[in-house]
């Protein structure tokens, strides 16, 4: 009796195994589509495939990071992910410039116009919905408030970016070429008219002087051509140590001794404009010659005031008229 039972169990197990094999063969078989194409099912589960490929990706990352020390600042251009490494190299190249490059910004006027138009469109849609519904719910007011706030922020940002200085055309070309070198995947496009890093202007932070300092051509000349040890203040020497040996960088504020020199130069020019015409007219009593001397001196004085001194129109006119009056009086006395 027991032998018959065991044989029946073995027969059922064999039948179950055959059925399971047939089901697996059907699963592995390609799935037919209506157009005659077929899709083969993967024999390995997706989860097992993912786990199997994970060590390869991890080893690739380890290999990539291990070779970063061998790069030594070189540019890596194989993929967009490589540009994350190039950002560090780009920053290092800017810091290593002599003097170190100040931060600069893309104006991106096209994107700013797009932002403004998008906000305007959203505000117009809100206005339409409120007028058509003849009511404004709390959700509507929250959306309108957020949009108006975004619009005000966009206006302030636009005013701020336009208050910054612009890089020179040569500097803009240099920065564009550097961006294309360090970020080639971002810069290239399938469309030749799309140039991601081109902008109407490249902006930089303006080097404003202090409120108590008058910046004119004389002080600008001293900043550019005198040694930095003479023109820099002690505060700026401590704050900008890496730029101290570079004469190409102008200090934001003149040192006291350089400021005294600037005032002395202006005072000497004023004295010479009075003394030289006076000596010429004193040595000759010819009235015609004296009038010509006065005319030439007044014209030169007006030109120098206009080019070298940062004075308003009223101040320039008043100084020129006072100078001419002094010379005319001397002509009358001689």
C-alpha cells in the first residue's frame, strides 16, 4: 500500500516539474506584437541585473576619483559630470591670475526678458480669472501676492545687475573662451546659433571709492603710475596682501601721503595759471599781446578744469569766469 502511495507522489512531482518547465519556457519566449515584432524577456531579474552592475559603477567612480590627483588641474571633457571637476580647476586658474581675477557675472538679458514676460503672463491670467469669477479667494490672493513679490524681486535684480561695471570687450572674449574650454558640454549645441555662454555684457563689481574722497584725473593718474606702497592705505594693504605687489590693481582709496600729493599738484597748477600769464603781461606793455595772452590762458584753464577736475557745470563755469576776471583786471592795470 505504501509503495503505491509513494509511486503516486513521485508521478505527481514529475508532472508538476514538467508543467513548471513549460511555464518557464513560455516566459523566456519572445512576446509577439501586432506588427510582427517581438520583445524578448530578460532571463535575469531586473533587481539582480541592477545589483550586478552596481559594483562596476562604484569601481568606475573610485577609478575616476583616484585619477583626479593625476590630473593636476587638467581639463576633463568627457561628459557633463566631468565639468563638476572643471569648476574647481577654473576657480584655481582665476585665483592664480596676476592679480587674482575678481568675480564676474553673465548679464543674460534674454533670460531676464523671458522671466519678466512669464511673470506678466501669469499676472494677466490671474487678473482674467478674478474678473471673470467676480471674486477673489484666499488662494487667488496668495498666488497674486507671490507673483507681485517675484516681479518686484526681478526688478530689483535687474537694476542691481545694471549698476555693476562691464568687462572690457577683450576680457569678455577671454572669459567666454575660458568657459567654452572648461565647460564644453554646456557650451556646445546641435544648433549653430545657440551659444550658451554669450551674453550682452559680462558684469563685475564696481570699485567704488569712499564717500569722503574725490576721484578725478589727477588721483586716477597717481593710482595707476605710483608704486602701490605709496598709494595704498594700511587697511587695504592688510585686506589685499596678494595684490600688493601688483601695480596693475588700483587701490580703492588713496593713502594720506598720496592724497596730499594730489592736492599739491592741483594747487601748483592753479598758481602757475595765475603767475605765468602775469609775468608775460608784466614784461610787455603791448595791449594786444596782453589780450591774446589772457585769451589763451583762459582757454587752457577751461580745458584743464574740464578734463582733470570732477566739477559740476556750474562750478566749472564759475571757476573759469573768476579766472578770466582776474586776468582782465591785470590787463586793465597794465
